């Protein structure tokens, strides 16, 4: 059964996307029409009632229909608030559900634009959020890549001769092969952007093991633009099965792709964690806390502890802002992940 945390996290991101798209048509709103905060509050009441019905309904039997209704109510609420803001922005500033579109990240496939992923932030917080799919990253696992391509992941995902990106390299730029005393002799040493720099380059334990540590992967340029660096923390939600997990920013991915996580993160979220054939196409919700880490790998216990603290701080920072948000954060606190 769905928890309130996942319902409202999903509603928040769907609502945010609808508002971002609706901003393009704000100028066409008829100024003669009269929309009050009371009208929007009525829409909020309907949205809350729908959310309660979704929570009470059998998740498998009624999920698709109920979630469509919930999304429709949230969209109607967003449009109501947007129009009210357009007519009386000062009067409604404290009543409307606040949002901030940081950027539209352009996803590309084979060099061609595929779709835009809105990246959002709530007032009072530096954390940013987005909805995307999840491809599976095996980097950092000692058995991720093998010279004969028999590792957990396809060797092509580690790069190619001369431009290896997912492998540790020697002084000549050649990938390092594990020796007889390493965890998987004959396999390459797979690297991650986040690393324990007190250990040598050829030590497989220098890197964050994707098979054991839940981590997210972010495009380097976007991460820098939003103030995130490897070692920062995140919370990730899978609304389809009501699973969630804290994570660390463990690796940097392609500049034109977003939505990637480690095998361990996929396992925690109930997503198929096969690096070659697993993943989820859409519907995974990411909340990233930039500037929250120390640039070093962390244990699962540290990731969960810091993640819990940051989620509580996020609640405090955004609680004065936005009607839907005031409903979201207590549920996030009550149902925050502990795995």
C-alpha cells in the first residue's frame, strides 16, 4: 500500500512539472477572471481527499486509475494557483504553493534531443529534485568489467582504448588489471568519481562499490551548476512500490543523460539491478542535497544517518512555504527510509 510520503512526493514533482509548463502560457490568462485563494483551497481539499482515497485503496488493483485522478487534481490545483498569482501576486504569495524551476535538463539519445527533465527547488532550501528513470551503474564494483566482457556490465560502458572513463588507469593510460591478491583477479579495477584518495589507484577498495553502496550518478556540468559534488547526499523514491532509500553522489555520468543509480540503490528501490538489462524507464524521484558531503566515500550507516538529518533539515527549511508542501514534509519525516 502506498504511504503518504510517496503519494505527495509524486504529486509534488508532477505538480511542479505542470506548473513549469504552464508558465509558458501565463500571459494568456484572462485578467478579467476572478480566482481567489479560497477557490484554490477548494482544489487543495479535493486533492487531499483524492490522496486519502488512493492511500486507502488496494495498491495493485486500483493504482493506475487512482493515480491518474490524483494527478488531475494536482494539475487543476497548479493551474488555479498559477492564475491567481498572475492576477494578484502579492496577495497570494504566502498562500500559493511556491516553486522554482532551476533549469530544464535536455536529455539526448544518439546526439538528438529526447526530452527535457525539469530540475526544481523549493524556497528556503538548496536541495534540488527531479523525476527521471534509472539506468544501472556497476562502476566501482570489483567485478564490474573484464577484458573478455564477462563482467557485471558491458565493457563498452567503461569507455574504449585511449578514452577509458570507468576504469582506473596507469601512468600510460592503460586500464589496471587486478592481481592475485585482489578481490577479482583478472578483472579491471573499476573506478568512480568519488574515491578514498588515501588508497593507491590500483586498489579496488579505493572506489565506491556499486554492488554494495547506494549511490546516484549526476552529469558533471549540471552538478557543478547546482553546487553538488561527489560525496553529497540524496534521497530517492520509487512511488510504484512505495520503496525509498538514502544515497550518496558517487559517480559522474554523461553530460546529456540524467537518472542513473548504483546496483545497490536499485536493489533498495525494488528495481531490477542488472547493469546490462535492468533499470526503470521513468517515475523515480530524486532529491539531492548539494554541499552536504565531505568529498569522501561513506558507509551505509553514515549515508542513512546523514540522509535522515538532511531530510529533517529540509522539512524545517521548506515548511513555511506552500500549501501542498506543508502536507508533504510531515509524511516524509514519518516514512523516511531506514534501509
